């Protein structure tokens, strides 16, 4: 018997594995939260499968998403990243990863962890939606609007409301699995 999955991931083994094992699972690990923040910002304007296919390259290029290292990247490292065909070579997005790493650590200093900060927007509890079909999901919500506005105020880049809602979905702050999906009640 085949498992029912959300329609957005069907037909690509990499997409299906991501859906089955990661998407919507509540994350609280600082490095993983930063990884998804970087990946979602690089995804802006592109498809998520494009990012997934380059994810391992991103991990290598961005020092396994160690924000303490990324925050100190200089011009030589920036140029190396812009020459790396294995990632998305966008100067503004590369610069944003550095800026966002610096601001990520400022949030850690202020709140004790980025996890404490970001999960406070959902009162530390994932929001469980009831979508019959993935196309019913909104691109933004009032909460993603608030997160985006607050992060921008703190100097983050490429953190529009759509990017932040995708981040919320990826990190399990919201469960947007279709109600018929086998993962709906598992996450």
C-alpha cells in the first residue's frame, strides 16, 4: 500500500524524502534553524527542489552552516562563494547570509537562543492547520508578517513574509501537511 503524501513533493525521490523525514518536524537546534534560514533566503524566487539539490554543496560551501564562522566571512570567502557553481551565486544573497549570521548571534545574546526568539511567535507550540490540499495553504500569514517585520527591523535580509512562512513550514512551527498525508498526525 502506497502512503499518501502532500501533492507538492510527488514524483521526485529527493523531494519525497525531504517531505517524509524533515518538512514540518519541529526544530529547536540552533545550527539547523540557521541552516533553514540560509536555505530559505537563497530559495527566494526559486523552487525549493533547486535548493534541495544543492543543499550538500551549500553545507560544504558555508562551513556546515556554522553561523559563528559565516559571520566573519571576508571578501576572499565571498568571492569564493560567488565562483562556486554548486550553490546559488547571487551576491546579495551571499552577503545576506553573512549579515544574517551576525544578526542571528545578536538575537542569541538578547534572548538566550534563536530558538527561544523564533518559537515565541507561536507560543512554543506548532500551529496545526487543516488543509485538504497543499494548494489551499497561504503563502503568508499574520505571524509570518510579524516575524518578517521584526527580523528586518533587526537588520536581516531576504526575510520577507513568504520566505518566513516557508521557514515556519520547514522547521515545524506550522504543520501544513495535507490532512490526508501520512505525516499529518506524525509531526
